[in-house]
C-alpha cells in the first residue's frame, strides 16, 4: 500500500490512525484513532484531533484546526485566504511572504456535510451540524444545524441530540427549507 501514500516525514500520526490509499499529508498532525479517506490532502500546520473521520476528496489547508470526534464528509473544502491572488503588487508570483494564513476552528463533536466549503476566520461550535453543500461564511454556534449558501440557522439541537448526534431524526423524504 505504501506506493500509493504520500506521507511526509514531518507528519505526526497518533496511534491507530487509519490511512487509505491516494492521500497527501505533509507537516500536519493527526490524533489517535482518526481515519483519513482516499484523495484527501492535509497541509502543513493543520491539526486533526482524536477519533475524527475525514472522508474522501477533502482538502484541509494550513490554518485549519479540527478538534476531537469530528466528522468531515466527502469533498469538503477549507479556505485559508479570503482574497487570493496569483501575483504580488510587483507582478511576481506570490510566495508565503505575500499573504497571511486565516484560521478555521472546528470544535469537538461537530459534523460537516459533504461538498461544503468553509471560509477562514470562522469557528464551528461543539456538536454543530453543517448541512451538505453549505457555504459557511460566519461562525456556527454550538449545538445548531446550519445549511445553505450562505449557510443559515435551521434549528437548535435538543440536549439529547447534541449529546448523541446519532439520535438526530432524519426525514424520510426531502424537506423544503424555505430559505
């Protein structure tokens, strides 16, 4: 399997981390018992906590901190620069000296739905749920559900839902969110 993994020597892996094929990890930290899916890139200075599941095709850039027990769905993209440019004021290709990294914090127990995009400078609160396909531009309070583009408040999780997200009732058919 090693020929299909790109894990740099500076990656700090906790115990019992599960890595699938076709990943790119460098300069990052991954906590105990976490699972990283196929076609995931995790860049330098990103941190993944314990017991996390990072699903396939996800991009976690520098500046992202994911605490323990977090679920990240398929094809989630984190952004660390709100105003990206290819060149600097002098016309040369930008280097690391030409911009500063924005930070994104995903708190313990949060869930990020597939194909979501999260801008930098935000915090996703403990046990919060971000609906699939959302574009998150602002902080998400703990124990809430947000969805849409831009992501909007849907509802507050009941105490027992926040404590155990697996108990969240799911509709049997699609529901109009009336955004």
